[in-house]
C-alpha cells in the first residue's frame, strides 16, 4: 500500500507528529521499502547477499522477501529500493533475457546483462526506476564480476559493492577488508570463498545492529562454475 | 473550462486520480538542489518538454515535485562529480602539438562518495577522448551514443569525423533535452587529420585556427574547405554551449585548477612539463574541493592516438607534500637560528 509521501520524510521515516500549519498532501509514485544488498567478486566465484526484510515507514511488511533474483546460471541480481519497481524491473529483465535466448540461441553473459540493464534504466531517465541494482556473476573467463548501478543506469565493474539502506555503513568496512584501503604494511592475500562468506555474514550482522531497515534473515547466493548455491542465515528480528 | 482556468489547471492530466494539485506543478523553481548545488551557477529549469506531445499511455508527472520528495539522487550529482579536467594544447615543438587531459576519479551522490575510482576521461575512438562532468549516467550514455554515431560516420564516409563535427553532433543531439534535468558537460579532445602522412606542419600562431590550405585538387582561387589537421579541444554542455579553446577546466574544482593552469601554462611547453602541470592542478583542486579526490587519470592525445598514463593515487602525494613541508620548516628554523647567532655576535 503506497501512502502519500508527505506523511513520510526523505528516507521513509515518518515526519514530526505535531501541527506545523496546513500541509498539502501529494501523491508520490515512490515508496522506500528498505533492504540492503551486497556483492563480492573473487578469483573464480561471486557472492550476492541481501537481507530479507521488506519494510515501509514504521512497519515491516514481510520478513521473507529476499532481494536477490537469479537471472541465468552464472548471474544473480540484487535490487533494493522501491519494491514495486524492483518487481517490474526484474520482470522486464527476465523477458529480455528470454528474447535474447530465443534470437541468439545462447544465454546472456554478465557483462551483456549489465550493459542491457544500463539502457533499460536510462530509458526511464525522466521518471526513473527507484532501484539500486548490483549484478554479481561470472564473466566469460570464469572470473567473478560485480557491476553496480545507480537508479538511472550509470554503471561500472567493481570487485565489491554494497547498496541499499545500510550501504554507507557496509561499504567502508568492505573497502578496508577486501580492498585493503588505509592499511599500511599488510599482506594482501587473495580472497577465498570461505573467507568471503564469513565476511559477508559478519558485515550483515553489524548492519542489522545499526540499521532499522536491515534484519530478519540474510540470504547469500554463491555463484561458482558448478552453479548457484544458496545459504540462509538468521539475523536480528527486532 | 472556466472553473479549471480559475483554479489554474491549464492542462488536466489524463489520469486525474494520480495528479497533485496542479497549481504548483508548473514552472517549478530551479532544481539546483537536485543537482547538488547547481551547475554553472545558473538556474536550471526542469519543465517537461511540452505537454502537447504526450501519448495517452504516458503519465503526466511534474518531475520536480516528485524528485524533491524521493530520495533518489540520480547517482552522481552534477558539480559534485567535479572532474577537474584540464585540456591544454602543448607544443612539443611547433609541428607536433598534442593535448593533455587530466581528471580526478571521485563520483559523489549528495555527500556520499558513491565511487572513489570512476573513470571520467572516456575514450570515444582512437583519436578522440572525452572528459565527463555532470550526471554520470547521462555522460556515459551520451558518450556511447556519440561513439556509435562516429563509427557509423566512419563506415559511411571512409574518414573520421573531425572533433568540431563530433562536438556539433553531440550538441545537436542534446538540444532536444534542453530544459530537462539532463546534465552533461563534456570536453572533446581529439586529433583531426586523415593520417600522419597528410599532417601539415603547423606554425605556432595558427595551431588552432583553420589553416586555409588548398587541397591538391583545388589549386584555383576558390577557397576549398580547409583541411584542418591537428589537435582540437572543444567544450560541449547540455545547455547548448559549444566552445573551442586551448585550455579548459570544468567541474566544481575548476577554479582551483585554473589558478595553477593560468600561472604555469605557456605556449611551447614540453609534454613532461604539461603532464606535471596537469597533475598538479588536479591535485590542488582535490586539496581544496570536497567533491574532487582520490586518484588522477591522465590522457595524452597525439597524432598517433591517445595514450593513457597509469592512474595515480593522490594519497601518496599528500604524504610527500607533508614531507616537503617538514623539510622547509626545518630549513627555515635553521636559517632563523643562523641569523640570531650572527645578530648576537654584532650586539656584543
């Protein structure tokens, strides 16, 4: 149920509840449903993780609404922001994937999906999809790839990226642990799958502590050449 | 209808149940707050381009209203994207001018650094490089469209389109979106000329003015279309401005960069010197401007095409500067001591 945006402030939280004068209530086509998404790329694997809480304002709509969607055998997309636009966007992507498969007789590669998503998002440049996307998958050579997007389609390939409500909290931690930023005299070991999974779990547990829109459960999709494996870890439910 | 006119509802939307009170939805004030501080200091209207052309399936959305309420910040806001780019035409020696283009790598989104390592100088084709400023998605996409059009031109006409032509093409493609919140400020740096064989030595004075050279076939009085060879730097922005020049600095850190450039750039500097100055200018801009930072990318465009210098992290430069400052302070203290000692000697 979309409630007028005037009752809610900038990030979905309710505004002050006292009379400030006559208020004009307007309809807004957007709502903020919270949620955090994270993706990490390794030498031969990629991880896409998201929490499963769907909220709006002060309420929780669902504790079991994961934000990772499987696109192909080697690609998973994580979408957070406005749930309505996430659903429509994933439907459109899936339809385009099918069309590609039927006309070219092969599945789309991660890079191709990323480029296509950029044009789909920019197609609505003046009434954007309010979705923060992160694509994780394996590229043609089998190496992990992460592509992060902004709501209007600007994208680039990264090694790791966090998006969504707790992204400002998670990204610096990833910069330090995976990117080895701002650390002197440290041995830069390549990231193994086990270490990456453990890191993602720790990072989400921390995010659930401090961000009200993140919690309930964590779903991790692990993409390797064997296929896509899922792991579900419980988080704080308060 | 009379009542509509009285209420100020000039164009009722097709889906009235979606609409806000329309009295406020026309003529939105400038949306500089959306663009994180306004580009180029001017008001920037986001009026929808004409209501008349809407098909029945389109919602009429007074964009400014919704976007003020929504937390979307379009990825990279304009000024904050601040690539301080400098493009200078250098002289290696009078017959081999070239262009140096430098940019920082920070993309921000209203206070958050969305990406500390974004490439702001994008190669378009082998002899054309474009720097980007404004909203990243807009810049990336329009550069891509421009690259496609230039490729088609090359295939159809068997020659590369000149930088001036590319700039005109980009400017005309952006024109229908004038007045919307599209925000692109690009500088196209390219080398014109068929290939190195046809390159004419250019004298210092006329390096950038079209030299009216007669082509082989037209040696008569008629002025043929001048074959311009050499480097060109042209600034194109989504307001419709298209400017040719020798030195540009664009973005929120540009005033700081201009100060370095204006004092150090001269006609006839070497490539090494130019690289140094470009790097220093970006460094100084990152020092003072909050929205510039992280690394510096440097491209060099010559007759052979563009070449890229490795991305340099400016963090090291800050530490080196601290060292230099420390050395300077120590030296000053030593001098002062020496002067005091000699003074004491005299008084006594």
